[in-house]
C-alpha cells in the first residue's frame, strides 16, 4: 500500500473536490463532485450530528447513487450549502430522474464552528448556499487542504484543525481516498506534544515525520478535550468521506464507512463523543471495473481506516495561522 500520485481523495478516479473559503466568516464549504453518479452510504457514530439526506443512503432504501457530497462549517446553517450545490448540479442536468424532472442527490454534513472568532453577523440568510455553489464551481482534481473549505475555522483540543486528505494504492489493484474536516472535541496529537496519534500510518513524512514520542508521555492516556480549556467547548465534529474505485454494493459501501471510523479512533483521542457529530460518507465510483473478492474487501476496509487516520493528521498539520486564532496551528508550536 502506497500513496497515490496526489495523495488526495481525487486519486480515486471519477471524483473532483472544490472548496469555498470565507476568512472573515472563518468558515467554508467543501464539495466532493461525482463525475458520474456513485454508490454511496454513511455511518454516524458521533452523538451530535447535523446532516441532510442521510436516511436515503441506508442500504434498504431506494436511491442507490449520489451526485455529490457536501462537508460544511456553520452548524445547522451550513446545511444550506447543499442547496447551492444542488442548484449547480441542476444547471448541469444532473440528478435522479423523476418523470421529466431531475433531482440532484446531495447528502451533506456540518461541523460546529460558530465560536471561532469569525464574523457570523450575516443578516437574514446565511452565506452557505452561495458558498456551496462556489465550491462546486471550483471542483477539480487539485485542491487546498488545511485552513480551507470546511476546515477553515476548525479547531481541536490542542491545535487548529483543518481539511485533510490522503490516498492509498492497494496491491489488490484498488485505490482508496479520504477527505476529512477535523474539528474534534479531542486531540489529534499525543499529550502536550506535537506527535500525532496517527504516526504509525504515516507515509513519506506527510505530517511532519516525527513518529511516536520516546519516552511515551505519562499524560497521554488522559483525554485532552476542548472542555478542559473552555467549559463551553462544544464547537466540535469531524466529518469525512472515504472513497474507492472498486465496484461496491450499497451495503458494502456502508461497511467501508464503518471501517473508516476506525481511522478516527486511531487518529483522535477521544473520538465519537456525545458532543461530536462524527460521520463518514462512503463513495464507490466503480472506475476500477471490478468488484473486490471477499479477501480483497478486507484489505480495502483496512486501507480505509489507515488512509482516514493519515488524512486527519494531515488536516491538523496543514492548518495555517490567522490573526485572532483561538488555537495555535501545529506549525506555529
């Protein structure tokens, strides 16, 4: 297993990613655009999710594929971003056919970034619909990580969070990619150090190459959360997409999303808390032209967890400082 050419989720054939960033708002939107409808599923393990169109992703429900997936800041206001993406897709005549009409299928998830020192005095309507439209217009195979898109105003317990991505090429011939906006209640780093929990999975020094700390800190097992520093530290949630070019059923895509959550547990301590809305969408483009054998699917699930852990660390590693930050960036300390 090795990183793809870009080490981004767009190494999975058939996917593009676009960001829209507002630094005054300290928030933004990230969209994963499926060049052709992709099989999709979702798994929610956080206790405080904010979502749109996730029920239809259950394997027993009718719609099998989606046109795009949205990750957004803005708490529940950010769900408007999917409306903007839907508008852009309708202009492209994309969507689920219902008689003479097409309805773009755009599941979405949000993170809470309202209390990060950005100006949220936007008037009657939030800006997220327009940010969603702009993010779709910006979609391509190359995109910014760190303090961009849905990761613009993200925070963790120790450092600024951010938008992270990674990819893996498997010996079995499949590609796996991860995209994540890291805004966790917990920490992606070990104790008071700059070492990442995801260090065992790091490829080519992609998030600093520090490895694990030696000796291991005595306080590492004590959970570090935003609540420790700020009693009102409820501005949380890590939201992500795991993708592959394998041909998967909807049920298999859900299993891939479940496996990717293991990457959360490998990279964030603690994760999946009652105050996080931790969620993973899964997308299968099928561009490899084949379905995995049972033993290959196990390798695919393992790669989903490892790739997600790396993407989380990269999101924190890539964040950049701004005036008025309430947390330092990893690079600053």
